[in-house]
C-alpha cells in the first residue's frame, strides 16, 4: 500500500461508511493491508481480512434478517445472557432473548472513552463503541454502560475489549460471549486444541456436565458445548488451509463451541444448507458463573484472535509457546 508503519496514521485508517441498510459501519485498516469491519448494528464485527485480503470470519451468504437483528456470522456480542436459563435465577421479570439483546441493538460511537492501557491503543487502528440502556429494556432494567473497543494491530491481530460498568444502579448479573464465527475450509478437517480433559456442559443433552476425553476436539456431527474454566489460549487448526487461529482470552473463563451440522442448518433461516462446513464458533465467554457487578463496579472481558501458518498437519500446536 506504500505506507510504512512509522508514518501510518492510525486514526486516518479508520473510516466510517454506511452499509446497505444505511447503518454506519467502521472500517479499520492496518499498514500491511489487513482490515476489519464493525457495524453499529449490534457492535458486531462483520469482517476481518488478512493482508492478502482473505476473509477470516465466516458470514452466511443467506441474509434473512434486517438490522438491528444480528447477521449470521462475524462476532455477535452475547450480553447480558448466553443460555436462556442461566440467568433465570438472577432475574424476576419478563423474557430475555437467547444470547441477550446487545447483538440486536444499535450502538453508538463512543466519542469520549475513558482511557485504556497504552498497549491497547498504540500501533492499532481502533474504534470505541457504546451501548446504554434504552426505554424498551424493561426485561433487564439495569443501569449499565457497555463500552466495546475493536482494534486491528499492525500484525493483523484482531482484539475486542468489552468493559461493562454498573453506573450506580442496583447490583446486576450477566453472562457474556464473543460469538466468534471462524471461517474454515471444511469442518471435518479442523480440530481444536487446548480444551482436552476439561469439563463441559452439553447443550444437546440438557446441559448435562461431561468430561472431554478426546486428544483434541474434532467434528463429525452437531456440537453445542460450553467448556468450563478453559485455559486462556486455545488453537483452532485448519489442516487444509494450513492455517491456525489462536484465540487468547482474559476475564472469560469459558469457551463455547458450536457447529450446527447438516440437520440444524437446514432448519435455520439465515444459513445455507451446506454452509455449516465453512464455519466453526469458538467463543470466549463467561457463562457458567455469571458476573455480578455492584454499583460503580466494572468488568472487562478481552479477546484477541491471531492467525499463524501451520506447518505439518499432524503436529500439535505448541500452546505453551503462545
Ligand atoms: C450457540 C448455541 O452458541 O448459538 C446454540 O449454543 C445456538 O444452541 C447457536 O443454536 C446459534 O444461536 P442463534 O441465537 O444465533 O441462532
């Protein structure tokens, strides 16, 4: 692109345009030509491309929903709940939709975000978004501010930092997930490392608790699980593309893993029948133990995704090195 990192103006590398529905989206670029797109609809990252212009996140070609309903793909934000039942005991009113309302709301650009550590700004193009309570949130009447920073680093890494604050309201609890749809060559060729031996809740068996027995997680049918107290680095190896996604998380104890496989895909209005083969959700999350914030308290959940070239397909990924 003819820019050296030394003269790259990261602020100027952030562009605001409108999507086909007239909703603002922010395009982040780095000096090497990588990019990310973030929509004010849901605060959702809808695209993340490497310097070769290859898309790294899955997004369905079948668009059935109109914003502010989340599109199938990218990184929808699940807040203030993941599973419907998880927060039931903390609430005493109304119904809250599956995966919460944040992904279905229109966010604003946060013109005056409180400072983050210099590490979370330097050498990055980023945008700060804000979600505040709206009139229609009667089923979750809490006084919160949700700040989301999405940033793209010089090396192409994508980072999302969520800061949720109780603005002097009554204490409240929530669960949370970055519902990350990774783009994969073929789900049958993919494995996840870092979750072996962990306990998980199986959403296909009434959230019963099991212990993972496999050496790595591979896919040959529908998977819908929440791995509990997972390590902070998990790797997703795509043999065919010789690409490994490294997912690093902080403040997010759990990892939800989902692929709908064939039968469920056919029942989904916003996923083509065979698209399940090209996607895998690996979600940094706080699900099993909801987070509780007292008045004035703030919680931070951070996710960083990077891509490294894999060498031998039979090799295990060296998670200790990361
Ligand atoms: C997963 C859930 O995280 O998201 C699944 O565990 C669910 O049960 C999937 O089907 C998709 O959810 P939604 O609400 O985006 O269709």
